[in-house]
C-alpha cells in the first residue's frame, strides 16, 4: 500500500509512504517520475508520515515517531536525478 504521494517542485521525482522492501513497516520512499531510482529514505525503526519536499527540492521533510512528531530533513538519496 502506497499513500501520501508528493511531487518535487520540478516534477522530476515523487516521494511517498509505503511498506516496500520486505520490512513490513511504513517508510518514506522517493523515485524518479519514470519509476526508476526507487530509494528508501527513512529507517524502518521509525513510524513515518506526511513526506513533503523542501521548496528548493534538495530535501524531503517528514513526521516521525517515537519521540513525538517532528520534521526532519532527508537527503534525496542515491536515485536522485
């Protein structure tokens, strides 16, 4: 199941929450618009939600728990264009 999709400001990448990768928990992923370059951007130990691109497209913010909800910048990952 995928949810909370959000496009980068230039439309080249999409970030979303999914249970991919066989870990059984939700993580934030990003990939290129053509479906290539799929990259997990969060640690499977975190509960994540609501990814959002930074205005300049160089980072993805998300809310994570435990420890309450907070926004954390993330590197765009290896699949970045």
